[in-house]
């Protein structure tokens, strides 16, 4: 393949290095391949045929699974199989039934919003009470030992409290549900892209996620509770929309029509948006986040339903928290974090500040790229050396203790004392300050990150010494980078905002000195711009983040500066490295399809990228043949072209349809076949309900018993196969194949010749292996089993 520059692994290593690792059979490989895996990329591609499954070592970066085990990813079926059963059901649906289905969709979206809002309330209330209790205990201890001496005991108490709480949070994630680690945003992005991540939308994952994020925040880690709300909302949506819980083995016999990947995907999009809405009180921002970062499919009706779910989520959270805070009719708590309102009269901006905002965007892009690069190398270190659950827990406890120690030492060494009158500080530490004063370093470290962000935005000028802000920014930057990727449930949104708010406020103070205290150099305004620049530089969101920041501050005035800062930060950051979420998806070797094919890939055709040879089934096939094909552990194929039965010739027959592994398993389970001698008999009639009842956890072929006599029976696939699968000629260019595959959400794309004979199959991993690198088009080594 002369037009492809080279074969590389997504981890950036030379694939030849993998051979050395396989020889040792102990070190997990960065591109996710396990010991004994097949060698060269071309050999893998040809041997894999149309399996569309990928194995990958779990990655500690955003914890996609235990490092000691092998995850197997497969595609989701976003294209409905229009077989006879499906078409007959759709034809029976009249206008009234269609309206009923549409009403059910709105009801499900409302339930998603309500439950997501309630989960967010639970997280917020528990964190507030537990963190408050911890800070009061430590504050009283520090106050007592400041007078007596022996502050080392206070440091020990703070470190032990943090490490103990984080240990519990890390243990439940590492040993019970590893996929609950991190924010969950990369996993949901992959799910909406069409990749099935094991256990990602299960009830157990939600429970561990909620408990884990509470313990992470209370444990004082440099994390936020907002990011995991997106994953939590997606899990709630996936469960509610199915009308049953496979984990609890309870079927409520409702919403059965939506038990397929296509419908589930749309509801998961709504759940992710509701999670953003609950986190930031930003319904419009939630919709745009789902559109910009997640959804692989979008239309106008889906937009309305997602906005409705986001609106209900915000209203639910607002109502419950207002009652909890004693203001039943106030509705003043729209999100888990409320940045507070900025006074437009005091904090307007002029045209002279536009270049300053652009410069802040450049700084945010550079710092974001540095954050991502450091986290990339740290993640690779974790993959190699910290892949056992017990080591992951020890690392999390170490980070918690170090975070407490760094905070204590910086508060202890700081002599930045501020008057306590009119202060909004929740737990003011006097330490060595005079009576009536408090240590301003403590407002940044001795609090939850959300409250620290609001303080940096709104504390009056003069509340912080420049040295305090500079030291805090430096230390918190490295702590947040070290923390992201631990085996705990936590998000990176708030730490990014806090880092940016700190250096942004420092920037504003410096401007104030330079301009002799001009009114437009208010430090709070620059703290907001710095926060936007830093977060944009790390996660590379633009449209949705602009609206989220505007809705969270309740101020449209800063819309243009925020857009300017975010666009600049994204452009500058993209010049160096990818965004944090995309980087972790690539490190995981997940076959993620972007919106467009690589720009230089027109020279490649379907013949060069397809998998071959293809395992085909005849329209009327022997049961034993079907069982043998499904039981073949070397293939793991999930889709099989169906060709015309023609036993008298050895030539490949013309394509008649496509049938999935899951459909074949259901047919075998229900024994939908007849004896060879009685082919004229009518097979047992199945309904779509039989397939929906088995969804999404179809039984493995090993659990289905087929006797020797039954193996000789025949099975007619005509009624169950999709008679009109999408196909492309073998001369079609890669961009054309890519566009068809991506836009329609396909799992399999059959490649045919001029006589409509099957010559190959294109699956997700065939397309995802190509990317545009510095030396031209590169072929990646994907993870495989």
C-alpha cells in the first residue's frame, strides 16, 4: 500500500516495539493488544474479516477497564434491520399508535430529566454535608494547635482523613466497576459514536459513579462533581428508555418498542444533555454539548426532546435545592455550580481589551496543551506500571495525602492575611494572622473546588496577594494533572476552571498595576476569561462551553469575549496536541470515527480497506453450519451476508441480505428450524418481541444446546435477514465509503462486484485505522482479541 505512509499504534509507539513486549507476556501494550496477539496490521486486517470487535487493555487514564483484563469492544446497530418482521410491525402502526409512541418519547425524556436532577441533588447535598464536616474538624484542630504548637498533628489528621475517604472511593471503582472511573465523557462519546463499551450504561455503574464522585470530592482531590453528571445522566436515560433493569432482572413491560440501539442512542444523547444541564444550570448548553461532543445523529425532533429533558433536569434540581436551602419559591439554585452574577456596570469591557482576551486565549491554549501532554505521559506510565487494582488504590490514596500536605504547607507558609469583614469564605483559617483576619491561601485550598472558583470570580480587588495566586496556580496545575486518570470517579471541568480563574485573576491584578488601577482591569472579569481559556485549552469545546459559561454566570455581556477566548484556545491547543478526551480515546485504541475521512485518502478504495474473505450464509442453511460458524472463536463475526442457495455450483452466489449474530442466536434459542425432509413445513413464527426481550444481553452461543439431530435440520433466514443492506462497489473511494458508513450509523457495509457477488466487508475498525499524520496518511494498529 504505497500511498499509506506507515503503520503506527495509536499510542504513538513503533509497532515493532510491541514484539518485544509480547515476548515477555507481562507488560500491557499501549495500543491495547494482549500477549500472543497477531502481528502485522495487514495480516490482522485480512484475518479479522468482518468481526467488528476489538479487544483492548483497560486504560487507567479514564479507566476503561481493569488493566489486568481484556475488554472486547463491538459496534452498535444504529441502522435498523428492515426484515419482514420489522416491516410488518411498522405497517400495522396507524396514526393513533404513532402518536402514542411519540408521547412515550416525551414521557421518557421528562423522566430522564427528573431522575438526573434528583441524582444531582443527592450528590450536592451529601458532598456539602460531608465536606463541611471534614473542614470543620480540621479547622478546629488547626485553630487549637496554632495556639499550643504541634501543627504537624493537624497536617497528619487532614492527610489521613483525605486518604481514608479516597481509599473507599477508589476501592469500589477499582474492584467493583472500573468503567465508573474518570468523568465518563470519553466513554459516552464513544457510545454515541457507535462503539459499545462494556458495562458503560449499567445500573451498577451509576451507583458506583455517584458514590465514587462524592468520596472523591469529599476526599479533597483536585476534581469536580460536574463531569460525572454527564455519564450519570446517560446511564439513567439508557435504563429508563428500556422499561426494565437487566441488572435487577425486573421487566416492567413498558417502552418495549424502544429496545433497540437506534432509539437507545437518542435517549442517551438526552441523558448526557440533562447531566450538563443539572451540573451547570445550562439547558441550552446541555443541548449544544450533546450536539458538539457526543451525538452521531441529529434532527429537529431530537433537538426538541433533548431540550425538554435538559429543562426538566434544571427545574428539578432548582426546585429541590431551593427547598433544601429554605427558599421554597426562590428557585435560585439552577445548577450544581452557580458562578454568580457579574455586575455589568462595574465590569464592562472596551475594544482595547479585545487583544488582551486573545492573548489570554493563547495562554490558555498553551497551558491546556501542556496539561494534556503531561497527562498523556503520565497515563502511559500508569499503563505500564500501575495496572493492578491494589496499586491503583494506593496511588489514589497517595495523591489524596499529597494534595492535603501541599495545601497545608502552602497555607502554613503564606502570610497573605485579609480582613474577615464582609468575606464570603466558608471556613476562614486565622492561623498566624491577627485577630479579625484570615489566611487568603486557605480560601483556595481549604474548600471544595466549586466554592474556590466562585470566590476567585467575585472576591473584591485586593483579596489575594499575587504571590498567593501564582503559587496556587503552579501547584494546583500539577495536582490536577496528576489526579486526572486516577481510579476514582471525578471530572476535570472544575479543576480546569479553578486553575484558569487563578491565573486569570493574577493577570487582572498585573494589568491593574500596569494601568494604575483602571476600572476595566477588574480581576474578577479576567478570572472568568482565564477559566474559559484554561478549560477550552484542555477539552477543546467551543460552542457549548460558550453557552454554558454564559448561562452559569447569567450574563450575556461576556458572550463575545468568551467566544474569542475559547476559539483562540482551541486553535492554539490543537496546534500542539489533541483535546484531553480525544487523546484518551486514542490511547485506548477505540475505533472512533470522526465526522470526515482523512483529507488525503481519496487514493484508497473499498477493495483496499475491506476485510476478506467473508463468511456468508445461504438463504436456507443447515443448523449445524450456523452453530459451527457462531462457535468459531477465531472469528467473532457479528454480521453475515446471506446469499442465494445454490448447492450445485461452487461459485459465489449473489447477495440477498444480511443477518446479525444476535438474530441467529435468538433463532437457535427458539429452535426456529425444520427437518431437512419437511422443508415445505412452516417454521415456528417469531415476533419482534422475542428479539427485543433478548436485547441487549444476547446469550452466548455456548449457552444454547443443539442436539445432533437438530444440527441436520434446516433454517430459513428469509424472514429475519435484512433484504436491503447497504452495499458499495469495490471501486468506491475511502471518503465515499466513510461518509456512507458514518452518516447512516452502519455496523457492516458489504462490498460487491459488478455481478452483485460479495467480495468483502467494511466494518468500523477498517475505517478507523486511517488518520492524517505528519508524514501523510497513516495506518494504525488497532487493538484486537
